[in-house]
């Protein structure tokens, strides 16, 4: 049987998450690829199992039970390829996010240029930067050697020098890295990724390849001011897999089942967002956010140009204590519509971080988790926006116009009310202009990303099969006015010829009652030089929209959202917003 | 549904790996009995290196400096030994800055490793060496009581366990911390005041085991010089009954307290081990088991945590919690004969 992925009919995409391993099953139904079912089981990458295959096996057993299709054989493991009597699967791909972040030391010429490139690269995977080396850190060669032999990072990223640019200064840093690598036992030597001045590549290879696990990628900054991150991003993904392979058993089997179509969840997530950006409106970007138990991923892409950021220890489970530590309790509390003491909130968050699988029992606990999710996304967005190729607002602090915005993660999909994921995404990301908020309700994005390179047809057809839940069309005018000032007039023209008009006041959050799936034409007339993305401040225009679960949401609360110094005022305002959104549930 | 087992055992087999991250010299042998302070393996864990520019030191070019080198890689030197030279009118030389070893020499430079005292990895618990991990360490096995927690401040110790009251239900207050607890590993239900942690350091106690404490004390607890282990969670509730019973019954016995930081991926939990001699051979505790009727469980979230009960019934199908979330539930009979309906996700099996 032909087992090339394009010819394949059935595909399983396994995602090995920090707490749950999920196996997604895709097959051809009526001539088109469709998502069929998902099986899940606790992840077994870490203690006490240290073998990912146990969790994969159990998730496949569940999938087998749901679909009635034999996928496993005691003798051969996963049945690949599928048989004519509908047993097994033709292709398997896998993604992985579980495990402690890989430890990284960045090295480059200057803190503001080379090291910034190295940081951007490190943040495209599950990594913690544990130290940095640069010419302006005033360390001697001996200091650098001692630093590297003591900290023993998993990976050293070396950047610096444009092509044909500086080389001598970089060589002195390379000498320290080479000597420190030589001094370590072979099993402890770090991976080294050189992505600096391409003129030095041969010298780097001859000096470092025998004493380190060296990879060389095209210069991340070939000319000043131009970042070329994608070649190095591919290499860092390979290094991530090699580090994980050393830490968790069973990955060799996964490599074998997937024939190497195995990648980090973040890389796959970024890839599918990039893929969508090539498919949707080219003048706007596509944004994806995945909020997991341990980490948050933000991926934005403009016409195929991708910006990916991974935030380990920033999540709603084991990463929830990281949300307090990277922010503050006050920044989490400002999102809550109910009154709880600081101690109740803090204790709940820290208990959640040590018991990430526990579920909120009551509304109070749930509201804490929703607030943690909002702040985790807010932190990720504020950190990522300056690195996007486009920004809005004074100082470039606002999210540019995006279409669509897709949210993923169990906190969004398991939320009991549909306004809750919309509220998390709306408050956390604070989109601008006109956009659609969608929910990856089955957690397909990483799997679709893993498949997309080899079988784009599957990705396209599954996405077109209404796999994402439309939470609502969002209209978020940009500008400043006094609260209560009318800033937008919206006329909604329904397909049956009926229409209605609404005046929108600054500071309000309101919903236009449009049924789920109903197509309408919106005429937007911004007042007071507000901008709704129709070509500039004060410019009117028509836009076609589709009603989401919450119809059409007009968020005129301003960008960025402003908070009062009085926590009680913030709480009351959150309560009002919650009531507004929940009314249309 | 499979649940993690919370390790609180009055008597069980315990097997721990004690290894260094780098190669060293193992000092123990198989079947050797060890006490917590016995050294298992030694290694120069924190070496210090000096990259010496010989060419610059001798004021010659690198190839000439290589000709003037008197030492080769691997040579042991004492402070003041000549590494290179003499050269020139003033017989210029480069000397070893301290006692150490030449690691690399050439191209006008010498990489010199300064001798540093070996790091000694102690057994940390009583037991028997059952396996040697070459150059890294050993496996130690023992029998006794095991209590694992959910948070530790990264420190370890060994000493006598002393409850601060007849039960471990109450808050630990400054007034209780008298001189009688000096050098002891004290235990209490919970503590909510920073003054208590500071006062315990002044006594000084050797360690502190609490059922719970509020999370705002974490930064201070990390700074304390003595080990602190939290067994149940971040709140102000008494210690769970199983751990309380073990600690009360083992009053005045030695406990090896390893308040290491929690790392569930690596399987590192803060824990206390009280070794006991016995002819019986209990099995190693299981790490995960299926939640089913009759299983003893500990509640890990909500107002009823950390009460212990028994699963009376697993309710079929998913049910809606007051939070609105749909999940599988169990009916659990608690010690006071009352019952509670709780999500399976909020229970852990306990085989005390």
C-alpha cells in the first residue's frame, strides 16, 4: 500500500501535552478529510513512567473504543499502514510539549542586537534562558568558561555579526564556548546552534563540531535590521526533539511510528497559523493563542511570515503560579467580577500549580482560573506585540488588525459557559478593528500543523469543515473619548432585508443580536475620528459578518483597557461586563 | 480513572537514587549499611578554570609561547610552579596562580583548573546500598515510614522528629517555640505568621514539617536556613490524619527530611523518611492506581481538603459541578461518617 502522506486516507495526530496525551483521528468521509474522534489519557513522559508510549497507547485504546476501529496490535504496536479491512491507520504524526523547559544560554556580540535575536529564537520553543554572554557583559574568557561549565545548559545559541561583518570579537566568545564544551563529559556537552555571521561557519564547524553537538543555520540577522529567524527555528525544533529524546523514554518508537513527522507542539501550532495566514485575508494577520496547563503559546502570521512565542511556566495548571510570579496578584485580581481575599486567590493558584488536574468546584474557584487565563494571555500578548511586523497605537503597544483570532486550550474548551472563552480572549488579547474570535473546540491546531507540511489538503479540508466554533464577530474601535461619547454608528442589514441601527458609546461592551451562523452586512460609521480598520481614523465602510455564539460583540472599552486604582471599581465593572456577555448565552 | 498515589505510608519499602550530575568517585559498596551523613560519592562539582594568555604574559607571539611552555596537559602543579618561560632579559615567567592542573596547553594559552574541594554527596537517609551507579552514586533502600509533601524549600537535614502538640490540628504560634525544640525537626498543623518561621530559625530548629501554610509565606520560607516541607497544600488547615498519625507515633525517632523542590516531571517530591528495622518485606508503593469503590482517598482541592475518606460510589456519567464544569464524580465517606460528592480529578489515592 502506498504510504506517502498525500495518498493516505487515515491520519492519527498524537499530541503529548504536559498532563494529557491526545490522539486525534482524521479520515476521508464523502471524499473529504474530516476530524472523526479523539482519545485521551494521562501523559506518561515523566515520573514514574518516563515513557511516552504508555500514555499514547492508552489514548489510542480509547480512540479504538470510540471509533470501533482496531488501531493497536500486541505484537506490532500501532498498526501502520491501515489494512483494507479498516484496521490501523495510514499515517501517524506527533507533537509534544511535556517536560521541563530546555535550559539555554544565549551568546552574541551586543546585548541589544545579537542577543535580542537569540532571545527571540529561544522563545520559539519551550526554553528558559538561564544566562547570556555578550561582549558588553565585561566577563573575561575565564568567567565565561566557568559560567558554562557550572550551569551546563542544554543549548547555547550563538548569534552575532551580519554577513561579512564582525568576526574577531565573536571568535573570542566561540573560544570560551568551545573550551567549556571540551571540559564537560561527552554526555553533558550542550547542543550548540550557530546562527551568526555566515563567513564564520566553516571556522565554527572545524572548531566546535568534534567537541559539541553543533548545528549551523543561516544568519539570523544577515543585514542590520533584518531578522531571518525561520532557518534557525527549524534547527531549534530539532534540538528540542533531541533533548526530549534524552529525557523521556519511548520517543524512538514515536519517531518510528511517525517516520520522523514529530515536532514540538509550539512549532506545529505556529506552522498552522502561518498556513492560515496564507489562506485568509493577506492584508490582515492571523493570530492563534494556546493556553495550556504549563505554558502559553502565541503565534501570529502575516501572509506567511510567522512570529511564534512560547511562554513556559505561564499557564492555568502547573504554570499558574508562574502567572503570579511573572505579573502580580493585583494584575490577576483586576479581572475578577467577584470579591475574594488576596489569600484565597493566591492559595488557590498555588494549590492549582501543584495539583494541575484538579477542577474548580464552585464559581469562585472558576473565576480565579478565568482571571489567571486572562492575565497569562495578556502577559503573552504584551510581550509579543513589539516583535510583530505590524503594531498599532502610540509606541506600537496594540495588537494590529487580525482575522481570524483562534483560541485553543482546555480552559477555553471546558469553560461551562460560551461567553467565558470569548471573555478570556477578548480581555487577554484586546483585539482591534473587526475580527472573528474562534475556538479550536477539539484541540486540532497542533495536529493540523504537524500534518500541514506533508498533507496540506487535510489541513484545508478539516478547517473548512466548521471545525472551529465561531464565538463572535468583534468590532473594537480605536481612539480616545470621554466615557459615554457616541463613537460608532452601526447599521446591521440582515439577509431578509430587515435592518437596525445602534449608536455605540465609548466605554461600553455591547452585543448585537445576530444568530449563530446568520450572515449580515454591517455598515460601520466611526465618529470622533475613531478607527475600525476601514482605512484610517473616521473612515466608514461595509463589512460582511457572520454571527457567532454571542452574535456580534462591540467592544468600545478602549485600547488598551484602562483599570481603576480602586479594586472595587474594577470588580463592579467586570461584573457589568460579565452580565452583558452572559445575557446572550 | 487512574490517580496518582499520595505517598503517606506508616511502613513501606523505600528505594532512592543518590547521584551526582557529573562523574566522581563512589565511596560505598554494595550491601553496605549507610547513615544519612555517610558520603556516597565525591566529585569536583564546582571546578574553577583560568584561561591564561601565556603569549601576553611572556610578551612573545603565540608560537614562541608554545616553545616556552614547560608543562603539558594533565600535569598537577602547586602554587608558584613555572608554567612557561623564562624569557628575556628579566627571565620573565608565567606561574601557576594556585594549586591545580593544566587541562589544555597550546596556541599561546593554558587552561588551568584550580583545585577545589570535592563536593560530597551524602546518603541523606538510613539504608542499605543495593546498587552502585558507576562514577555517579548509588541506590539506597530502606524500610520505614514515608511522608511526601507538595512543597519544599530546597534544603535537607536529619534529626529527631518532635510534634509541637499532642495532635497536628492547630496553628503553630511563636509561644510554642521554646528551647526544648532546639535541634529538632518539629511538626505542626499549620502556620500563618511570618514571625513563626523567623522564631523557628532563632531557636534554632533543625527542620519544620507543616500540614499547610498560606502561599504568601513562600518567599520567606525559601529564605529560611532550615528545611521546611508542606505536606498538604497552601491554606490554613490541619495536617491530614494519615501523616499526623505517623508523625505522632514516631515522636523522638530520627527522620531524614529532604525538602527538595517539587518536580513532578522528574518525580522529585519533598519527603520525610523514618527508617524502621523489621523482618517483614513490604512491597515498593505503587505510583498510580485506579480510583474505584473501597479505595482510600485524600481530597486535594476545596474546603474539605485534606480530609481522608473512602470511595463509596463512582457516579455514572458526567455530572455538573456548582462551578458549571461537567466531570466524573465520586461519593466519598469521610472520617466523620459524613459523605461528600467530589470530582475524581480532586482525589488522590492514599495507601497509608
